[in-house]
């Protein structure tokens, strides 16, 4: 079959056919871009999780600015920011505890007690203000540690433990108020420049309290998202059992979380004491519920393991502006408490519902089918006058590693005629002997080995699904070559990490060309890329000389098989879902150009390898069906199917049988090899010619097959010369 022309000559084809192709192209363009596609990738972003909370903050701020006269006045804004700083510090402390999987209901009582102690030490005891500040912060850490000991080491329930300490700290505050309130009131305000600057001063016209808050947010964000302790806090909140199995000291992490809460609450109390310079036994009464509402409103899950410091700030700002606005509208405290309770109830209910159904919702939005058009598939019937006619050439293949290997996706042989293949358990098997009856594990990769190829130094280069490009030396030592490439700057989704490195080949200059089948789906979700049918793949080049990785060709539909041409001037790229092979020129007058090599194949293209006679072997992992070809032309149908039908009842591409075809240098299909029963090779994902035999791999098979090629020349091997064995490696 000759390669199809890239463009349509209107003088050679009927007008109706040309008009039909124009309509198809219009449909392709119309479905290529989609609002749902953008929305799906946005929802996947972590920074999009607080988007609703941010929208609520903007809405609340806008409403009060319009409804309350003077809400936007400068003095009122400065006052609101100072109050926000104190409230937000407590909210950040509460957020850290909630992320760790706990809760701290004692923050209001701690706030009141620290405020009282600050004034007591400054006015009655007469300590210098720097020493008073240190003493109050230390007291906050001690109170937080008390909560942490109860929860982490005494295994008390966080809700009950902090409810008890709430009563204890509030009781101590009331006792202090009974004994020292008159004395403190008689002393008046603390006369100290540092104290005044801390409460009502500024830094370059920015209130001191705001400076403290900004520094806390920055440090807290870096700690939670970039430090080992922050990762441990999140891990403990997500699953204490899993965290403990990972070697994390769960009790220590919980203790530190409560210490952070106590420290930040004490800092907020110091700011409040310096600003107000007064005390009351009712200070911060009910603050714990306002803080909890702010934390949940900011998008921090009460289930733990999910949240950031900026989200806590967003929630705190929303509650602070709501409180200030209602105060200026002369709304009573009872009404404010009721509104706060309703908000907490709604947000908690929404959080629980969203956490339960988030994955399903994102999946239904994320997978966004596009339009694909197929010409009628070539005939494959046994009596068809076609090179694709079904035969039984693979049916009696000799089994290698029967029952030993699981899913040998690709196969390769070395110069000593030893066979290597991957295994879904993350192993590389080596078979040797006259009948390959000696099996040994050559290397353990840790991920699913896909494409295999030898480099010029005798190292086995492997595409590992979900991990990247790896190399195994002759002694079986594994080395990572690359797991990332340059990011596409205009894409919402970060495509720098390699998600599904698939097949590879190595050019004469040592550069490794390999395919990444999809940048939107992980290795275990590859079939969903087939249902979507989008241009999610790319061709990537790794240069061992410079150890650099770059994307060579983007926007490919599931690029799978890769083979450097016999002359080394181009790379063949199999596009699985398009049933097509492309040729990309890497040198010569057509360098950087892409053209269709073979089109409209009867099956889905997998690995491609060079043949001894100057042609190419191509694996078809599955055979097209009229039903799925028709489904590709109806993206709305596929979208409704994925939303309304259980996953195990979806219409999938037919992968229950495949074949091998041989393609000439000009793109003409010469012959095919089949196992119509599927007993020996239910799927065919690869083949490799060596010394007159063809070795067959299949992702769902439990063996590697071998057939003799009647016309193949003996002595041919795609492996390099004898592998290099380094003395220092032998010593190791």
C-alpha cells in the first residue's frame, strides 16, 4: 500500500468526496479546542482548589464595598488589615493542625490567656518588652505542646482533648482576671516605643502587623510545601498508618503541629495586646469557631492531608471582612454568630461531598473526546487479495519463557543470542541456552519496562512507563538517563515530567529518540487516551553526550513505535489510534519535516523495528472494528458513554488480537503474520529479527514467541558488537 498524499488534489477526486473531506477537516478544527479541555486541566491544578474560596472573598469584599458607606476608607482599611493580621495568624496555626489530621478548639482560650499574660508581665511585673514577647511566645508553645502531648502520645481524640484545654485555659484567664484586673486597669497603657511600634506602628508605611503576617505566610508556605517537615505533616494528615510505614515519626509531627498553633496564637495575642492595651475575660470568646470556619472556607479539608497556608489566609480574610462589614451595618453579634454557623455548615457539607466525588467529577470533565475520521479499513479476510489477509504464520511459534514472564512488551537480543525482555513486575529477564531454557533476572527496574534497545557501549536502554528513560549496564546496574524534558510554556498542564515513555531507537550519532505516548494520562490510564483521541503525545530526543533532553515533535496522537531508518536520515513514528506511521526527517534536505509514511492500516500500530532486508517490521497490537471507527467520528457519543456508562462497559478499541506486517522503504505493505486463534499471541506489541528468526512480544502474553523466517539471511543482528565490560564494574 503506497503512502497516502498529505494533500488532496481536487482535480483527481469527485467533488462530493472533496467536499466531504473539507467538512471532516472543519470538524477536526472545531473539536480540537474545547472549553471543557481547559476546565479539566484547570481543576487538576492544586492552585485551582481554592478558586471558589477566592471567588467568595472577592464577592464578599465587593458587596460590602458597595453596600457599606466608608468601608473602603483608608483608616477603615488599615484597621481591618490590623485585625485581619491577628485573626489570620491564628487561622494559619489552626490550618497546620487540621492538615496534620487534628483540630484545635483551644485557640480562643489560648489567645485570651496570652493577651492577659502579656499585659500582666508588661504592667505589673515590669519586664522589658522584648523579654515579655519571648515569654508570651514561649507560653504559647507550651500550651500548644500540652495539646500535642494529649493527642499524639496519650492518644486522646483531638476534639475532646482541645475542648478540655479550652476550658482549662479559659478558667485560668478568669482567675487572673479576678486577681489582677483592677491593678492592670490602674496602670493604664504600657509606655514603650517597641510596644507602640508593634501594635500601631509601621514599616515603610506598611502596618507592622501586616509585615508580620506576610512573613508568616511566606515562611509557612515554604515550610509546608518545600520542607521535609511540611511533607511529613501532610502525609500524617492523609494517612497516619501509611506515614508510619514510610518511617515518619507520627507522634513528633503531631506534637510540632500543635506547637506551631500555640506559637502563632501567642504571636497574634501579642499584636492584639499591643494594639488594644486592654483586657477582658470575654476576649476571643468563640474565636475557635470563627477560625475553624475560616480554615474550612479557605478550602482546607477537615479530613486532613490537604491544604496550604495561602488558603488559610483567604478564608481568614473572608471572615474578617464579613465581620467588619456586619459591624459597620450595626448587625448584632447574635446575627453574626448565626451567619457564621450557617457558613460553617454549608462549607463543611460541601467539603465532604466534594472530597467524596472529586475524582469522579474530574474524570468526567477531564477526558474530552475529539473528532477523528477513518477511511474504510483494508480487507483482512483469509481470501482477500491483500497483504493483510489472515494466515496462521504465528500460530505454531516456539514459546520462550512460557509461564515465567508476564507481559513481555518488547524483546531484544544481544550479540551472544541471549534474549532480553521486560516484565510487568518491573523486571528485565534474560533467556539463554540452545532453546532459551535458562532464565535469570538481569535487572529490576521498579516500573513497567516498555521499549528496549542497545546503545553502542553495550548498555540496555529502556523506556519505563511512568518513570522515564533508563539504562542497564552489562552487570545489571540501573541508571536513570532522564525523566523530564522542556516544558511547553503555553500549556496549563505541566508536561515537563515524562508520564508514558513508550518506545525508542538510537541513531548512529548516539542520540536516543523515544516516544511519549501521552502527556495527559498516566501509564495505567493509557486506554483513556484512546477514547479521547487527542494529540497528546510527542517525540523526544536524549543526547548522552550533553545529557540533555528536548522535545523534537509535539501534538502527536499516541506515538508508540519508534525506528530510525536504515539510512539514518529519518525516524518512523507509529501513531497507534490513527493507524498510521509518520516519517520525521532528522537530517538531509528534508530535516525537521514530517510526512505520512503509511496510512489507513487495519490495526493499531505498536513497535517498529528494522528488518534484515532493508524493510521494516511493524506490530499491530489490535485490529480496527467498524463500531469503534464510527465512534471516533462521534465525540459526543463517547463523552456521554464515559459519563453515563460504568467503566467496565465502555466501548474500547479491539485489543484481543493483533498481527505483524512488513513494510517496504517506500511505505508499501509487503506481507503479514497472524495467529487467528490467539492461543500463542493474543496481542502483538513488538517483534525483533535476529539470525533468521523473528521474536515476538506481547503486553498481555505469558511468553515470547519465535518463528523461523524462510527468506531471512542468517547472521543478521540488530545488537551492537560484543558488550563492553569494564574491569571496575567486574570488581563491584
